[in-house]
């Protein structure tokens, strides 16, 4: 397989991460804030969900996907606890449901 095909499967490129940081971060170096981490996780979750549609018996990927969803849920819970307006803005921009307690 070519490198392009592998890179488009379930991973995201460094350029995609840089674009996400520019869009959601406070600066171009802000890669660790919860807001940026949630955006990166959402992109990875979306890619893995597409992979699972064509490979429904890939249980290793399913476990990884569930772990990413759990990590995103914990980060969203943290954001919701600290700044509810930022939380609402973030879920609206990412297009995800509000199901965090």
C-alpha cells in the first residue's frame, strides 16, 4: 500500500493537527489545552468510526475507539465544570451531542 492510503485510514496527519490547533487553540503552540485535545480526539474518533463501518469485526480498533470516546468525555466534563459557555461553543463547533453529566 502507498503511504497516502495508510495515512488516510485511521490516523490524522501533523498538518491536520496543526490546522486544528490554529482553529481551536489560543495560539499556534497551544496543543495541550483541553479544547484542542477534544478537537483532535473528535477528528480521530470520526476517522475510526469510518474505518469501523467497513471493518465491523475489527475489535482491537473498536476498543481503541471506545477508549478515545471515554477520554473525550472526561475532557468535555472538565470543560463543562470550569466554563459552561466554552463547553457549549465547543460542542456546537464540533457538532457533537451534549451528553456529558
